[in-house]
């Protein structure tokens, strides 16, 4: 950004305020060539057919100049304004007809339409009333074209004096010349001209500069182009500029030389008319448009070429040849720029933005310095900040209305009816199943997408289905197979298979429906011999007890006793369920926490169902709080921490392998390039042995690294399954634990089942700030500002040791020796919320609603 800004003197908004303008929509020229006192007029055209001719007049009063005498849409400055019947692609001014007398000579306006070229004359008549002079465009002649046009240029082709001709380029790259006597000539350039570009005529050498599709700038003589039917076209010279050219201008800077200035997408190029490169400047910005002019006459020795470039960031850069001499900030985003001379204001900068706003100004020499305000370095008041945060949270919660969510879901289910069931492909083999889904839309739907959320324990051949253009009440169905995965990664901890349906209703609102299918227990486990002991143990208490044969009535139990062993089909560790009628307890034990998590969920669901059927009062299943967990073995948390450590180490190892693969791939491409160079140089075979050896060794290293990466990824997936099952187990314990509600909510927030590792941040690293927050909250006992300082201004890197320590400390409220820890954490949350009384009331109300008919307890030694 520059310190200087363009000083605005005149502005005007064109009738068409849409984005229908480009760099060919603006030109400045004198329309009355004989009147030396008349200055330039500004002609603006748009793609929608509007044309505006303006003649700005700016006062030379010193006081008005100091006040920036801006004329905004002053109607006396509008010479002519109308809308033509066709779009306008470009406009030029010049001497396009032959005048018999010199005093009648007047510049005409040439307008290029998509299929027509029209020449107009601006006729002004004196008014007899106070409105003054009136102007109109009078059609002189027009040329109908049989091909769509792209752009055009003018010039005294052939070196004639006092005449100007027009050359039109069509969309296919061909040219057509129009002379004043009505003669027109066609020219087809050699090669495949698939990309039309701007072109320019150089009067000094009577040549056209045209950009070819291969980015070659070609120079053709006018005589060669006009007689193209008699001879083969070939350029005088050509030079590859390497990119597409946005615009090009030409100026004669001496008696023996003219230059062609090219504005590319990334470069500013200047060539002489003989094909010699004057300068090539790399731009560190994106140019939009430019204009060129000379300071002094071309026959003077100190003639200077000036280039003004408008950029996409609103800057105007002025170059003298290739040297930057000035930089100013534009008032609007400019798409077209020109230079004009007006009354009492010569050398003005004329800009046009994409919406048709015209601005005329000059380069200001007075800097607009922005003074940075002083920083507020006052000490932060934590109590005040906390109150402001609570107020904002209350405002956010009050603005979100979730009362209509059940109604929205019910409406979505009415718009699309879905039914799903689970069938057995082979009754003798229960491991192979088939999911059947039927759905009936009750409204016309453009597209429906059905996704089966794949459980890692199950293998599904096809999980995504798409249906297009569904009519109302048109029945659709699909089937897909599902079976237990035999890989080690597929150890089951949940038998739910979710079907997610996404569609857009007639109000263009996205709706999502979710259906869940639970695979029956008999298709997942088999009865085995009970085990005497296990690493992980959980004890459930129920009054009255239910026999094992009743709980597992869907399984074939050969001997109905007080213990049963259940083994998941794709797992090697069975789960033993033991019933102790004397103490009304069930005990679950296993060497696999994944299998134990699955059976714990099954037992809680089945005991709750039996409790609902036998209860005297009706209680909804979702509101049952009759199962509590007083403690869990510390071995569970240790197992979780070990899985976290494995996960972290494997991710670091995978990052190292990926970096090595990247470096080896670069080496491989380098050796291949060297090998190709040697091959093209026809080098002897003996000199290529070294490169061939390097290629072979690098290829073998890449293969070894790829295999190592695949193995690490498989191990990482296995660890993720173990970690997810552990979190699933701990979540169940937290949900039914005898903890205050606030502590339960915070612990459930950090025990998320969506274990997703991003490329830059793993799940553990994203969880670390929340665990750090709970740990510091748990530790705070005195000054609260010490807690804020320790949590807010900590910006060190992730440490696995610190994370494990903090997570173990936070989850210690779930272990056996955690009575004091529970009270400490509860007091910390009460102090943080500053609502001790209300929290105490809520805890008492929450405790009074507990129904101790079921209770989970876990001890290492029962």
C-alpha cells in the first residue's frame, strides 16, 4: 500500500452499474479535430449496449482546487448517453471517412458489435431554450459481418496520410480490413488460431503485431496481409513471450525506432519494432490493465516512455521505461485506465471500475499517513472478562432455539419413509448377513444419498448408494451383504450399523435421517467354556437378579449354570459372565478390554429392559439412571495410557517415513532426469552404469519404505480400534458413575468416540488443551488468577509425558481411591461457575432422582 492516493476531481456513474465492462470499454479522444481549444472527450461503452460520451470541465480556481472540486454526475458534462440495440465490444475514435475540405474534418466514433461494425458521427445542434446544445450519434455507415468479432484496431495502413483504416479480428483469429472507400479485404493467419488476443498496428514500419496461440509475438507487414490470397503468409520476425498478453501498446520514441509494450499475466515486456528485446520485468503482483504515453516528442533526444499499471490490490504503479518512479493508491478497483487532457487539467488519469464508475484525478504528492493508535496495555481484569464471557454465553444460548428440532425431524421422516431389516444369507452360517433397505419418498426429490457407516468389525462390499430424480410415492430398495471381518483390526466393540440418508427437500433444505441396525448377539458371539480369571473385571449389582438363561435366551446354552463364557467370533479372548445370587451381582471378566466393552453394553441394555418390564412404574429407557459405577480398576486407565503412547509413537514414525518417501521421490525424479539427458546425448553405456545403479537403489528404497508405511498404517489402525474401545468402555462407566453432573459432562466431553487424526494434528494433540484445562481446574484451590495465567499463556509444544500425567489425574475420580478427588474437583467447578448455592441444589435434586435398583461396581478383587 502506498502513502500517496489518487486525488479525485471528477466522478461519474454509468447507467449500467453491472459488471459489463473491460479494458476495451474506455477511450479518451478529441472528437472535433479542427478546434484546437476543444479538449478530450471520454467515451464509455458496456457489454449491455450503453454508450456515454462525457466532456469533463474542471474549474481552475485555486480555492476550488484545494477543496477538491469534485463534480458528481453533473449533467452539463454529459454530451451524449443512450443504449444501443446490440452489445458493444469496443470503441475507437479516428478519421474514418474522406472529407473534401479540411475545415470539415471531424473524428468519428467506431463501435464494434458482435456481428457488426458501425461508424457514427457526433452531431451537435444549438438549442433555442435554456437546455442548451443537444447532441446525437448519426450513423454514417455500417458493415455486417458473418463471423463473431473479438477486437479491432485503427491506423493509417499502407502509410497513407490523413486517413485511418480499421482492422477487425474475429473470434477464429482471422482479420478483415476496412478502408474509407468501402473496400474490405479478408486475411487468414497461418496456423491454428484458437485463442484470439489483442493486436496493435505500428505506423513507423507499417506492420501488425499479433500474438500466436503458442505465445509467439509475430510481426506481419500490412502489404503481406492485404495480399494474402496471392502469397503465403510468413512473419517478418517472431519472439516467444512465454505467456498470455492482456494488452499491448505502441509508441515511437525516436526517429529510427518504435517500441511495443506488452502487459502479460506476470511480466511487463518491451520490444523494439525490429524484434529486439528492450527490457523484461518480472511483476510481483497481478496486473489488471495499463496505459502508456510519452513525455516529449519522439524526435527529441530526451523523449521518455512512461507506463502506468493498475493492479488487483488497488495500486497504480508508474514506470519510466523499466524503473518504478511512483506508486499511488487508486480509489476503486480499476479494469480500464487511460490518460486525457481536459479543460484546465492536462495529463489527467482516467479510470473505470467493473461496475461502470468513472474517476478522473491526478497523482497526489501529499502523503496520507496512517497513525497507529496507541496500544491498550492495561492489565487484564479476569473477573470482568469472566462476567463478559458468561453474558455472551447466555446471549448465545438464548438466541438458539432447539424447540423445533423434534418437529423438523418428524417432518423429514414424513417426507421420506425408510424401513430397514437384517436378513441371513445362509441360515446355517450366521456370520454372513444381508442389509435390506426400502424407502418411499412422499415428495419429488432430486437426489438421495445413502451411506452405511461402516463398523470396523464388519466388512461391507458397497456402502454408498445414490438415487436421482425420484418421484413421489416411488418405491426404491437396495441390498448389500455384511459379514464379520477376519482381520485383527476388526475386533468388535459395538454391533450397531448406522444407515445415514441425506436429501434436499422442496424448500432446498438439507435433511439427514439416521437409522440404526443392531446385529443380533447370536451372530456375533458363541458360547465357550468360562474362564477362571481375567485382567479386566466389572461387577454389576441387580435386585432382583435375573438368571443367565433368561438374559441370554437367544443363545444356545448347553449347561445352564451360574457362569457362561461368550467369545466374539473374530476375537481370541472370551468374556466370562458369573452370577452370584447371594450378593445379587453379575461379574464380567476378560483379557480383552474391547470384548469386555461390548459385553458391558449388552448387559446394561438387557438388565435395563428386564427392569422396565418388571418395574411397577413406567420409566423411559433414555431417562433411566438406575445403574451406577463407583470405581473402575486402575489397570483400565493404564491400558488406555499405553494405547495413547503407542498411537503417538506410531504417528511420529509414520511422519518420518512420509518425509523419507518424499525425499526419495525427489531423488528418483532427479536421477530419472539425468538418465534421460544421458540417453538423449547418446552417451556410451559404460557412463550410464552409475545412474542406473542409483535408480535401482533408490527404487528399492522407495519400495521398502512403502511396505514399511503400509505396515505402520495397519498397526496404527489396530491401536485406534483398541483406543476407541477403551474410550467406549470409560464413557459407559462415566455415564453411570455417581459423579456430580458438571463433572460428568466435562469428562464426557474429552472422551469423544470420533477418533480422527488430521495431517497436522493428531487426536491426542487436539485433546491436550481440554485435558490441560480440566487438570488446572482440578488443581486450583487458592488464587484463581494463577490458574488463568497457567492455562492462557502456555504456548509450549505438545508433551506426551505431561498429557499422560494430566489425563491420569483427571480420570482418577473414577478409580477406587478417589473420594477426596471427587470432592476437590466438584469444589473447583463450583468455584469456577460462581454458583455454589444453585449447584448444591441441583446436585441434591439430581441425587434424589437416582433409582438404586441397578448398580455397577468394579474392584480388582471381588
